[in-house]
C-alpha cells in the first residue's frame, strides 16, 4: 500500500510540473515578419524613419534639454554655435516614431560595452546610428546581424562628443573623474535595459551576411569636415585595405613609439590596449596605408586588449610594417572642446573582435594565438 502511494505522489508531482511548464517560444512570436512590422506600425498610426531622416527630424543643434538651470557639461560648446553634446527628448505620447536597422556590433569581445550600432541600407547607401543601452551581454538578445525595430517614443536622441545616438538624459556629477569640472552636467546616457527591451522588436532571424561593409580609404574619411556629413558617417561599418600598424600611439595629436613594458603597468606598451589605470578612455594605436594615418581604438577591458600588435613582440615593434592587410570596424569621430578643431585624429576605427584584423606577412596569416600574455612569444 505504501509503495502505491509513493508512486502516486511521484505521478502527481510530475503532472504538476508538466502543468507549470511554459510552452516553448516559437520563432513566429520571437521574430517579426515584414507583414507584422507593417501591422505594428499601423496600429498606432506610426511612421518608420530612415536613420538619417530621424536625425534630421528630431535632433537639433542645441537640443531641447539645455537651459540656464539645466546645463550640459562644459565641453559641450566652444562658443561658435556647434554643440558637441546635446539632448533632444522625443514625444512620449502620440503616434509611434520608429526606426529600424541591422546590428553591426557584438559586445562579446568587450570593445562595445553597453553600446549597439545599427545600419540601414537606403538606396544602396549605408546609414548608421549608435544606441546606448544599459545592459551587459547585449549580444545574447540582439546578436550581430539581427535586424530590429524600435519605437523611440519617450526616449531621447543626442550627441556625446559629437557622436549621434539614441539615449536617455543622464546627469554626471563625478567629482573624482579626471578633469571633473569639465564633465559635470547633462549628456546622453544609457537606456535602461528593461525600457530598451520594451521598445524593441526583432525582425527575422540574425543574418550577418546581410551587413554592408563600405570599403573606404583613410584619406577619404579624413577629408570629411562638414559637420552634418561627419555625424552621418559616425557609426558606419567600414574596411580600410592595405594598411599596417606603425607601432605608435597617439596622445592629444602627438605620436610616440610604443614601449615593451608590461601592459598591466605600462600604458604605452605595444599591445592593442594596455592599462589606463582604470581611467577607462579608449587606447589608440596608429595604422597607415603608407601615406595617411589614422587611429584604431580599443578598450583596456576588451578580451584582446593585451594581445601584441601585428608584428610586435617582447623585443619591440620593428616587424610591424611587414604585417599588412585589411582592418574592418566601426568608424567614429570623437570631439569635445579639448580637441575641437577638425583634426585627422578625430577619426578612429573601433575593432569588434580580432577577426576584424586580416593581416599577412607574405603567405603567413596573422593570428593572435602567440600574443595572449605579456612576455610570451
């Protein structure tokens, strides 16, 4: 009798667990079709804007968040009418305001922390926008190549160091930061993770093969000085060809040779991004096509930060010019009034992973498996 009761209890528990198990998520409920996108937008009388049209329509020069009592940080303006930091709040109510694009970044490598970039192809041309999101491992939900649509009502659009981005207003009063007095004030901040998920839907399944990479020369993007065009080019997925690392780094426009120090102690070491002693600014390493030079940026917190530059090792950087090839990444221009004039070093390319570095020495392909730890070759 006891044995029968025992078996019956197990059976009842199994039935209870079965009843509580949710149905599996179907692809149809996780990923919208084009017809579902149309229905979604039509339901609230919404409009899907191209990324450039969205910026033209809703991002003003000074923004609507500035006032005599609500100041942007002091690096926002140099007194000539150009605002490098700005915030425009978007209407919370009314018809839906939508943007869509395919994700070009991946935070797995640690070089796009709490940041997404999306691209939209309009008449064969790439348009791009940064999105600041307060979430870790964002690529788990929104991987490389995933197309998304965002209802941006109630969010904001603005510029951080002249980089346009979807955001929320954020006030910074970090008195321990370097040059803290210049950084107090309002600036674009990260969209809370729950808020971003509520506003965002995925369209179709991820497909990185649909991303467009624009091949461009260093000289071409450095020649862009028109403010509107600079902002439109920020965030684009590009490739520069036939380049190599010079073994140098840049500080405030000055180039210096990388050292052979320990990257955990030496901020000038010949790796992609040695320590900044946790200050956190992106480290810059120089590439050239033989005539023109630009920056490649990397965070000290990236998984590949302490990998040697192609051609570098514990003895120095003399072999760097022998390793040549292509670099792919996100083009950016970063400006505040400490570096306000249009300068060639306002531009940089941010790597997403080591796969973005496609270098060769003769027939030998560069692979960073020999650069994992300081002191090892």
